[in-house]
């Protein structure tokens, strides 16, 4: 069985992800059995529709970069999957010029979108029907019956709430296991009571930031001026690949190949849009590279990054 991995931040981690895709192409012997890149996910900031964990990015990617990024990954058969999971969107936000521009540029039948807002989901289905849609973990569907209902809907994939990770009594009863996607390295504490509020707060920040830069492009954005809740002090987001292994939501590589794949699950998501480059690189090594090849693969990837001038980790 093929084992698909959805990897973070096609824009912010462009060089790392491009070099990693090249390593998979040129050195498949480094990789665990069946590994392929199912998508690179993220957005081209600023993106009003963006959601999930990352705060509003101050980067601004132009059309030239967007075209290049799309071409380089799509030419390798790898979809870009847009994290359009802002839960706080209203109908007035659907006309956002930049997000519509990106969807139009990438509207080739290969690229995808992750959704959480019914308003935006309906809009994309009507106006951009070529996109495969994934139901986001931001929805916080932890009830097994409701998750079953979600899996029976017209989604390409459904990202299972990671509080259900490793609860095999529930997972074995799920239908459409081929549509289930698991976030395997979550940094958030299990059963966090603030997680949904965090997602909503980030959504409000995205909207406020995008509206701010339209009105005041030369003035800094300040959360306090907009009376927005700030989750930047959340300690969980600073956890790295070695910190999260003791969490009950953690799925190890052995779990993937020895438990999940035999059950019929084949789609796995690596979190990392708020992580630094070194942490993401090490996470890729941990999950997708054969243990006996990790040192050589790590060195090969680092040397490739050095040759591109990308060894200054953000």
C-alpha cells in the first residue's frame, strides 16, 4: 500500500520542501516502504481565508513566486493544498481578491483545499469545482457518530480530530478508511479545552490583518489595537519532534506501518507551519526515512540546502 504524507508550508519552507521532493525522486532507497508526498499544504500570505494554528503572516508573496511554486511542485505531480480553514468567515469575505486569484491560478484539477467554514466550502464548490476538498480537523469532530457522518459526505479526505489518534476501538469501526487523514505529530496537549477558541482567534486575526494592510499598508499591525485575543503565549506550540512523543495523540512511524496501514488507513499529515526549519527537517527524517538511512539522508538534504543558501534556519 502507498503511504501518503501531507507536508507543511509550501511557501515558507519552499526550499526545504523542494529539496526533499527531489531527494525522494533521486534517492527512493532512503525512504520507508510506500512513502509518497500526497500534498504540500499552506497558503501564499497574506491570505484572509487562512486558518488553523499559524498567526497572520507578515510575508507577502507575489505572482511570480506563486507561479513558480505551483509549477515546480505540480510538474512533479504534487498538489498544493490550500489551508482555507478560517472558521470566522462571512459572505462578505468570499470576494477577497487575493484568495480568489490564487484559486484561479491553481485551478488545474490537481490542487486541493482544506475547508472548515460551510460558507467558504459552498463558494469553492460552486465557483471552483475542480478542487478536491478536505474536511479540516479545525471542526473538532470528536463524536464517532458525527465523524462517520462527515466521512459519508462528499469530501476527498477528512482530517480526523487528533484527540481520536490511537483510539483503535473507535478507528476500527470507521467507514471509508481510505478517506481518513491523521495528524501524527500534534504539538497541542491532548483534549485541550482552548483549541477551538484558538482556531477561532487565529481566524479573527487573519481577517483583521488583511483588512489592516489594505487600509494602512505602511503601518504595523497590532493585535491590541483591534481588541483581539492573543494566543502567542501558548506553550504547546513550542514543542518539537522530541517533545511530542510522550503525548497520547502521538503516532509513531512504527504505529503507521504496523497498525494504521494494516487497518486500511494510508493518509498522514505532518504539522509544522509554526515550526522552524530544523524541527521540520528532523520530523521528515523521523517519519519518512528508514532508520538506518537517516544520517546519510539528513546530510544529503542539509548539503542540498547549503548549496541553495538556505541553511540559515528561520
